[in-house]
């Protein structure tokens, strides 16, 4: 009887998980379906059977060069991630292995900056970019995206570093390891799963950032988020073309997430089971 109840419970949870997964994935699926319709079909109503035309993709590519915003997205996502790691690894090391009475307060303060609405600081950041010549530049956006996601990166690395025994680092110091050796050759290799998952998460966050990329770019540094927004015009929304642009924008990050899901889950659960 107990086995039957346990088996039914597992089946119930499995069905529930599939239902939730389908609900989450349905908007992406419907976007892909809509991109394969003609504009007339797209505005005609809810329909899950497209005509399977690639006309919208051809129009999107002919109107806008997809390769330029794609490369901008890659440069911004990877560049901001590497910059964030350069800053976050030493910061997380200091707070994990040399904590002070204010360490938790500092961590909470950093996290609280993520709770502030972005539009609240739009004007000062816009003026800074305008007066320093960083408007519509890859350098400016890379630094900004790094600063936006830096609190999350530090928090995640701090959590992973806390799971590494401090005695290992003490033994390295006794053997003459410098601070640089300690971070590069001992701490970093031991925290590779956590660092990898942090990198993947930061790349996803940077890739999906739309508010700042739309506000601070026009053409030169415009990534795929601005590429999607360009298909919203005063003449109206062209749903099929907008869906095609969205599909082209999310496809690379979906593929990355699919192939790196094991590493991502491994990193996010790093240290959870001892």
C-alpha cells in the first residue's frame, strides 16, 4: 500500500512538473510558431498551426543586419562577465575568508542596489554617458552591465567560497603561497563549478538586458534586445516579423542554456550536499 502511495505521489509530482514546464515554455513556443506565419495569419487570432513560411525571417534579415547586433550581444555579455569576475573573485575571497563585523551589512547593501528601479537612475546615467562620450559604445555598456550584475556575482561567489575549507588556504600560505597564488592556483580551481555557473548566469542576465541597451544605444552598440525593439514602429506592431526577430535573438542563449544545463545545475547546487 505504501509503495502504491509513494508511486502515485511520484507520478503526481512528475505530471505537475511537466505542466509547469509547459506553461513556462509556451510563450517561447508560441513566439516560434508566430514567426512561421504570415502577417495576416499572425493578427487573425490564436492559431497553433502556422503556414510554415520563412518570409518574416527573410524580411527581418533584409531590413536589419542580424550579425552586427548578435556580435554586440556576444561582446557585451562575455565582456561584462569577465570584468565582473575580475572584480568579484577578490571581493568574494576577502569577505569569505577575512570577514569583518560589517561583512554581512556590505553584502546586504550590495544586494539592496538590485531592488532599486532602473528608471530611477536613468537621467543621471544618461547624462554621464552623454558627457563622457560613452553613448552608444560597447565599452560604456560593458561597464554598465558589469556594475548592474556585480552584486549577484559577488553574492554567488561568496556562497561558493564559503564552502571551501579555510585550512587549505592556510596550508598554502605556510608553504609560501602569495595572495595571487592563493586566488589563481588554489581557490579558483576548487570553485570551478561555482564560477562556471556564475558566468553562465551573468551571461544570460547581460544577454537579456533590454532597458539600458535600448535607452543608451542607437546603432553602433545596439545588441539583440534593441534589434527586437526596432520592429515596433509608429505604423504598428508587425507580429510575425517581431516574433521572427525575437526568435533569432533568443535562439543563441537557449542553445547555450541547453548544452550547459548540467554545468549550471551542478554549479547552483555546489556545496548544497556535504
